[in-house]
C-alpha cells in the first residue's frame, strides 16, 4: 500500500462552513429531483402510464428533473469540494455566492408551479421557455461562477514535497479550471450562433460544447472520490502521489483540443457536433489509468469494517455503473433510448461516487455518525435499480424505442419493447427508493450534529 495519506482534510472554519452549505444545497436538489423522477417513471411504465396522461407535464418534469439531478446536484457537490481547500476567510463572498445559487435553485423548482412551460428537450441544460426558469438558471450560474473565482484565487499552494493530500487538492483545483473552461465554451458558442436562431436548436448548440467539457470535470472529481473512498475503506491503493497527480492531469488533457474545434468548425455545423461527440467517446478513455488502478486495489483488499463497509459499497457501485454506462456509449447508433441508457449509467456512476463522498465528509464536517447498515445497503439498492433501469432502456432501444417520449408516443408494440420498458420502470422505482434511502441516511447524520 502507498505510504501516502489520500485524504480530504477540512483546512479551516471557512472551509467547513462553505462545504456544509454547498453539500446541503446538493442534497436539497436531489429531494426535488426525486419527486420529479417518480413522476417520470410512472409516465413511462406499462400498466401505469395510462393513469398519468399528462404528456406535456412529463416533458416539464423531465426538464426540472435533469436540471436538478445533473446540473445543480453535480455542480453543488463540485462547489463543496472546491471549498475544502479554502485557507482564508471570505465570509461575505461565500455567503453571496451560495445565496445566489440557492435562490436560483428555489426559483427553478417553483417555476413549473407558477406557469413555466414550453419545454425544450435539448441536451445538457433542457429549458422551460419562461422568465422564471431563465432567472433561476441565471442566479444559479452566477453563484457557481462567483464561488469558482473564489476557489481559484484562494487555492492552497502545492507543497514542495508532494503527498496524497496535495495531489488530490491539485486535482480539485484542476476541476475548477475545467469548469471555467466549460463556461468559456458556452460563451464561445453563444457568440458563434446566428442572431435569428431560437427554440430548441438554439439551446442545443449553445450548451453542446460546454456540456461536453464539464463532463471531464465531473469525471475528474469522481476519480478523486474513488481514491478517497478506496483508501478510507482499506483498499491497497498502490499509486504514489506523483503518479496519481500525473493520471489526474492526463484525464483532463483531451480538453486542450476544444479551442481547435471552435476554430475548425462553425458552431452550427455537423463537424462541430461530431467533434465533441468524438471527444467524449474517445477522450473519456483518459480516465482508464487511474480508474483501473482504483479497481485493482479492490481485488487485494481485506474485508472492510465500520465506515469502510458503506464507503466500499459506494465505491463498488459507482465503478460498476460508470463502466456499464461507458460501454453503452460505444453502442450508440441512432436517436433511440440507448443514448439515455449510456448517460444514465455514466452520470449515476458519478452520482454514487458523490454520495459516497457525502458519507465520508458528513462526520468530518462535525455531523453525527451514519446508520451503518442503512448506509451500506443504500448504494446497492440505488445502483442495482439504476442498472435495471439502463438495461431496460438499452434493451428497448435495440427495438427502436425513441428517447424523450412517454405514454402512447413510445410506440410499444411488441413483447420485447414492453418487457424492456417494464424493466426500466421497475428499476427506476427501485432507484427512487435508493435515492430516498440516501437522503434518510444523510438526514440522520445532519440532525445529530456534534
């Protein structure tokens, strides 16, 4: 085992306060996403969907669900990790950043109930064409950008002698730069769009480049979570801090091709879309060296005890889902529901890693102990349900069932299509239960603050 301590220490009271605030915002976003996801699953499940005939609401719920579970949850946890390195007090700055993001989240959740509609099912950041939704997105983005700048300016210095903590902190700093790069990509797309373009195609092109770039930031933070969970659960992680840092940098390297993509292709061209698709498909393989090192550490590790049991469960579930999602990405051959099967697997792999990291951080932030048995089973319930969900989607996608449809619009005519979507629905319901268990575990720790 490496003699370095791959840990994420809380460096100051400012770091503790800020990390806690962003962590709670992420948990709140998941509560809202869970409510909307239940409505989504019911609207696509054979035998149940006829009782949920609100196809327009399906699309509205899908927009809010994706925004909460993919954008706000993942960025809130990213912001919590950025806070860990804070070594200086910036109380007003921290409060303003968080307040903007929290207010934006509240407006987004409330927007469907105050008249927001006209959903646009574009990728990455789907849109409700309503001022309230736009304001919510804008406020949240302003809060994230403000905190991003704060994290970059207040980043800790890398010590002369590199250890595990320094290597992981450098990786977290690298994720702030990747997120900033994603924001620049969105601005570059905005400048390159024709003035008369609007509607779904406009937002599709607007978020296409930045949406692909930010996936590298999420994946990088997931890898950091894997290393922390592996070491905290007693795995024999053999990499030195220097080699770990090299692999983290290697993971981010494909992003350096992005400026050339904008120079080589018009934002609205097929070449632009294909270039970013290939970036994600093949550039994403840059996570393999560090990912395989973590996976290898599992095979030589002793059976964990105490908190190691649920941290190991989160690690195993995250690796499994991310691997399945990545493999499905190479099977995409059209616009069917193999696509959501792919990104559900990859995104849920990141989500479970962040759930495990939440379990790791809560006691270290001063909250109470977690219920070990419940925390142990939760990643398996959530991950198992999501595995059923994506297998059902991929199965039905093989029969040509289209994505972003519900009810009769799915065209479920044969046994294979119906069985696949039935498996999807059952897995979705199980994963909702797993998500609820996560919130229960977190709540039990939060309310027992020491």
